[in-house]
């Protein structure tokens, strides 16, 4: 899956032909959205899970 990356496109959410949207990774806010919505929650869940089992 190729990332949509066009720094000249000012939109963060770019519509696709099938009706869905994709993040424009040429925009820095898209990276912040990715971190806040996936990476940071995954790290928190992993740390809490390890702490419970130890």
C-alpha cells in the first residue's frame, strides 16, 4: 500500500474515488494524527499490560 504524499496539496484528508479518505503524509499534521491515534495508544496499552502481568 503506497502512502499518499503530496506536499503541495494543502488538504490533510484526501477523498478517494471509492468514497473513503486517505491521509496526506506530505502534511505534518497527518503524522501527528497517526501518532496520536495509533502509536501512542498502542504504547500505553502495551506498558499497562506488561505492568499487570509483572
